[in-house]
C-alpha cells in the first residue's frame, strides 16, 4: 500500500493522480495505523513552512512521521515536504521542523532579472541514488519554490537558480525532491516509479 499523508497540502490531488496513472491505488490518510502499515509513504507539500508544521501538529502527524522513518518504511517528501524534514526554515523563524535532517532551509537570494519564486522547468545534475535510475544528467523537472536546501552531504541531485541548491536529498530510508515529480512529465513518472521500487 502506498500512503500519501493528508494534512491539507496543496499538491495532494496531483500526487494522487500521478500514482493512479502509474497503476497504484494510493491511500490518502492521516490515520496512524494506516500510515505505519504502508509499504511506502509520501509527504506532499505546497505552502508555508510554519503553517504546514502547525497542521502536522494539529493532526498528530509529527510523531507518526518519526515512527515511519524509524521503522524503515521508504518515505518521500515533495517540495515543502522535503523542507519540513529539516530543523528550521528562514520562512518561519522560531518554528521547529521535523528535525530528521540537520540544517536550515534558506531563502533563494533576490538577483536583478531573476524572479523569486523559482517557478518552471530547470535542469538537475549530479544525480546519485537509485531514485534517478534511467534519468539522464541535465533532465528538466518542474520547480515552484522560494526557499531551498543548501548543497550538502545528503544531496543526491543539484540545481542552479541564482545559487546551487539541493534538488533532491537522501538519508537512509527517506528521500526528498525540491521539484515536483508529479508535475515533471515522463522524467517525474520515472522518479516516482523508482521510489516505488525502493
């Protein structure tokens, strides 16, 4: 069973549609037992870091997510879902993230002639991990974000927009994509398929 965590995230339906297109029957849930019984879990996300953490707390999902990770269930965070894995974000000072990874999410710097948010198609490079099996260096994927994860030891793909940042991360049984694989056409489908094989 593929479970998608329901905490009122903006891209919940598009993630569900992508999974159905790939032949899966995802369960959209915030039920602890269903989430802990899943074979794979996806944390979608669009919106503000602080609001998202408020909803995860409100629905009792913070401890459940930590249990999922501890149990070794493959876990994928998408866009804001990736950012929530970290300790904090410049977007919401004083708000604690899930703390599954050390570090702080940073705002993409404003540069003349370059718009923030970073919105649209961009190349991913430095691909590592089975998440990118069959994906060619320099493939284009779809981004919508104003904040990013610096390149570091958990980076498994990078992108350049004003600065180099992590397009994807991995630690143990969890992965995160700053881009939206569910909106990235055939490349995104391949990445989701790869995750489903983990």
